[in-house]
């Protein structure tokens, strides 16, 4: 857009005022449109989440009523069903806070080492996993962080630490570890 002004307008204070205000008004309007679109998308997401929550509730209510009817008909034993359900929940890897199997992960972490002091790295990794096995997560994570400091390009270790910090709600640390894992092994 080409704006032509008379030479006398250079010395007036309101020479560019209207043009500048129009430009700001256009930018504010564009921001309002983007904000409206984002709010619509957020509303759609919330509606979808509400539908999923309702479906989950109705599925749970249906299963509960089926179990009650089968129990009253004598087709199943409620105590046996509860015991079997608890046993299956404990067999799930996520039930104990463990999202990945540890034995293959330990070997994968050690085999991905690219530094010069493999013995120290292996000591830290093994000590960290032993502390995990003893449910001493407060000491296991710093030990594994020492190992991660020895090898900044160990994608499996950084990924594991990022996953742990994400589950713990420490998103900044999680992002840092996951970004370094991604940069080490895209």
C-alpha cells in the first residue's frame, strides 16, 4: 500500500495517527479472530471429552449391571470375580508405576553408551535400576541422572528419565530429557 502525504503534513502531529491506528485495529481484529477460532476448537475438544466421559460411565454402568444380574442368577461368583480382577490389575505393567520392562531397558541403555568411561556409566545405571527394584525411586532417579550426565547422547536413558518426570508432573525436566533423547535419536 502506498501512502502519499502533502509536504505540510510532515510537520503536523496527527499526520500518521489515523494510519497507525487503522493498522493496530486490523491487528487487534486478526487477534480476535484467531482467539475465537481457538475458543471454538477448545469447545469442540471439551465436548468430545464430555462425550467420552459419558460413554465410559455408561459402559461401566452396563458392565456393573450385567455382573449384578449374573451374580443374582448364580452364573458367577462375585468374590472370585473381584479376586481375579485384582490379580489381572497387578499383572499390568502400569499398575506398579512401571511403564516399560526394566531388564531389556537396562541392557538397551548400557549398549547405547557412547562415552569413554563405560565402567562408571554401567555402575550408575545398575545402581539406579537396583534402587528402582527396591522401590527407592527418590534415590534411583538422581543416580540415573548421574549416568545421563556421563552420556548426553543416550536416547533410551534420557527417554526413560523424561517419561518418569512427565508422570511425576515435572514437565520442564521431562521436556528437557525428552528433547535430548529426540535429538540423540530422531
